[in-house]
């Protein structure tokens, strides 16, 4: 559980790092299953519903940058998604009751690994209120060299930046002259987690080290935070409840919203969407 200081840090800064959340066994299981997916990706040459491939992926040298929706792909990911230690922390930050938003496993290969440009998750999935956050479970030590997550402290309380260019959603801050201001590096040991608020500006550089950087991202929201975009049926919505009972009364807060439409033609993962961004500053680092 988080201390009151850690909770206050999260609300003030819009992110937090928590060490030692997973056991060695849980970490070993996650790594084993993830290695199996990398092996399986040798058989495919184009991204699909499960695998998001780096442009230079091959059967001989598999380069996987994302496993999509991992909790639907393997029970080990689903078990960690429902991990009591993680859910208890999430409830401390967004109140009792938890709903699933999205899940993904981002992988940065050694000496490679795509960058992620500055963005706010909120731009991808606006909700009726912003009790929405992402937990990043570290499968490897996350260091400056292997492309740790970078956060802009306090940005969750600031503006929602435009993520559109020429009228198309490009999945990254597109405003000319944009500077994130002060940035903080999330340096975490394997088995620890990062947590960031959906409106916090964040990014990461390519991996310039000999070590992988694999980050399992679970996005959770409060039970009364309804997505503005997808219009789920009640059955679909109820199926996303992780803790608590589904209701039909969204809590509407005065939160800034820009709908992430229209999407570019190659809209898939954040990596594909950000390829449409003109100035890919993080990718050059
Ligand atoms: O993997 C990372 O470094 C950041 C990923 C991210 O922000 C995202 O996928 O939305």
C-alpha cells in the first residue's frame, strides 16, 4: 500500500514510482511468457491484432515493439492485471472500484526500441472524469539508457495539448514550439511499477543500451468514469469492471476534452499513429 506521502506525491506530480510490487516468481513468469510471444512473432511479417512489429522485424531477428491487449492473450498477464497489490494501490488513487480501460506490453529491444513522443493518454481516450491512470509493470530495470518513461511533473493539472496535425489525430503533442518543461525520469527496478495520471505528459527515448526495456501497461479507471469514444454496450462495459459493481451513472466533471478523430490511415498502436507526426523529436534522441 502507498503511504500518505506517496499518495500526495501522485496527486501533486501526476505520477509515482513504486518498487518491489511483484514477487520474483511473478516476474519470472511474465518474462517467460513474453519470450514465448517473441518466438511466436518469428512466424509473422506484418503487424496484426496481437503483434506490433518494428519496421525491421524478421524471422531471423524478431523485433517486437508491442503485444496488443496482453490480458486477452495469456492468463499470466491477466493474473498480474488482477494483482491485489496493484489494485489496492490503484484504489488508493482513484477510490474504491476499478474498471479496465486498455492493456498493452511495450517492448524496447536492446540497441533499438522505438521512441514514444510526448503525449497525454487522455488525448487517446477522453472520459467523463479523469480518475483514469496507467500502471506500468517493469519486466526489466528501467534506466535512462534503455529508454525509461519521462514525465512532466504537474502537467496533469495543466492544459490538454493538441494532438492533431492538419486536422488528423497524430497521437503526440503537435503544437509548434512545444517544450515539456521540467522532466522526471522514472528509474525503476524490474518488479516495480510506474503510475501516471491520464493527463500527465510523458514520453520515452529509444533504447541505447544492451538491455531490453519491457513495460506492461495497464490502464484503469474509476467505475463511474465512462469513455466518451467507444459507446460500449452494457454487457461490454460490465465486462471491464475489475473490482466493484457496474452502474449506469457516469460522474461528469469539467475536464477538457478533444476527440481523437479523424485518425490517420495507418492508425493502430501509438507507434503507428505517431509515425504521422511531422516533428518526431524523441525518435532523434
Ligand atoms: O512505452 C513507453 O515508454 C510509453 C508508452 C506510452 O506512453 C503509451 O503506449 O501510451
